């Protein structure tokens, strides 16, 4: 069976499901990378998880944010903790 891979260029032209991006305060992937998802998916919602690292499930606040916002996404409801700014919610301390 041959796998079919879609390039990012092709993804821009596809109808995609809603995507929930959870940006942890202490994550390893920069906000600028996560924010680019909105270029490739039709309906991207962002939430932030303060006090969380790469494994958002490892903190109570992270679990709460994932469950509450993921549930709303799957039900087609408004995302309660949606982060609508294009700015990094956790800019580096200078």
C-alpha cells in the first residue's frame, strides 16, 4: 500500500477539519511556528496553557484547558479560552 503525502502547498487548497492549537508556556515549539498553522488549515483556534510544558497533560491547568476547549471544538461551540492575537502570548523575558 502506497502512502499519499500532501505537500504544504497542496494543503492550502484542501478543505480541512477544525484544528485546536494549544501553546504551552514552556513548550519547545516557538509560537511563530504554531501560528503558521492558520495558513494551512481552514479553521484554526489557538489557546494558551500557562504553567505548562511540552506535555500539556502533565499539569492540572493544561488538562483543564485541553478538555474544556477540545470539547467546545468538537461540539462546534465557541472556544472559551481562544487566544485571538497574532502576538506571542509568552514573549521571552529580556
